[in-house]
């Protein structure tokens, strides 16, 4: 097979170049661009080294030092998991914060989780609320609409559920009505725990039909608590 290749220079490879030669030429151009300091190329080089985590991280670090949001986000994940570097929640939090500053707003989810649990940063519910809200805005999700994928849905559910807990329990921005709205969004996004919680919430208020509806959804999603309360 033969095909045309557009190299990073925009010049293109000769017409009729075999695929294996074209791919090798593409990799060579990518390496040249990475060596010249092009951050997107450096990230691509890192992505190609997943079986060599130390090398992978070294490429991400080169791009991160230029303030590239994606690279900082991936470097944060490497520190958080201890993949290619010594595990450090504190360094992970620094990278995520810099990623947000660099425009990678989805890293705000990671910071929300870390401030919520106190991993690598001082436990601070106000900061957790700020970053979870930032993530929800960055995700561009409207309640009732379908998220782009299951991973985003799970993260949005966690963000909404965490905000609801803070507003319902913690003395941060106590607002039971707003908390309930966030719980509903989290449940609609598929959070089984929140479905079961809303069943309990409705039952305790005598809203039996509503409770049965939430328990049914929880049970269908695999919740033992939902099944027990429907028995």
C-alpha cells in the first residue's frame, strides 16, 4: 500500500511512499520537533513510551516546563500514581494546579478530590467546592444532557455529589435545597450511592412513590440497599 504523508513541516512526503517508510518518516519528524522543544511533539513522544515510564515522564516534564496544560496534567497523574517517578501527592497537586493555570481546566477535578480528602494539600472544603464547580463549568454539562463518555459522567457525578455533601453537612455553604439539586444531578449521571440516598431521603419525608422510583433505579444499577428497600 502507498499513501501521502503530511509531515510536520507541511511539505509532505513524496507521493507513492510505502506506508512503513511513511510511518518511519513521520516518527523521525516527530522526534526532531520534540528535540527542538515543540511541546505537543514532546507529549506525543511521551505517549509512545508507556512501557518505559521513566522515559515517558521525562518527555512530559520537558513539555510541562513550558507550561503546557496537558503535559502538566499527565505529570500530575504520574506523581499521584507513582508511575515513572517517586509517588508524591504534594507534587501531583502542584502539577494539577499549574495545569489549571495553563488552561487544562479538567485538572480542577483532581484538585477538588485532593482538597476534599487532604491528599497532598491541606484539607479545605471551600477549595474543594471551588475546583469541583470549576470542573463542572469546564465540562460544559447541562443537567439532563448526556455527558460525552462514561469517564466524564463518573467525574461529574462525583463533583455534584461532593458539592451536595458539603452543602448539606459541612458548615461551608449550607443550603439543603441546592444540595438536593446536586444530589439529583449526581444520581441522573449514574451514581448508585446517590440514587439509594435519594430513596432514603424521600422515604423519610413520606414521599413513597418518589422513594420507590429511586430505590428501583438503584437496584437496577446493582445496589443491594435499593433491592432491600424494595423487598
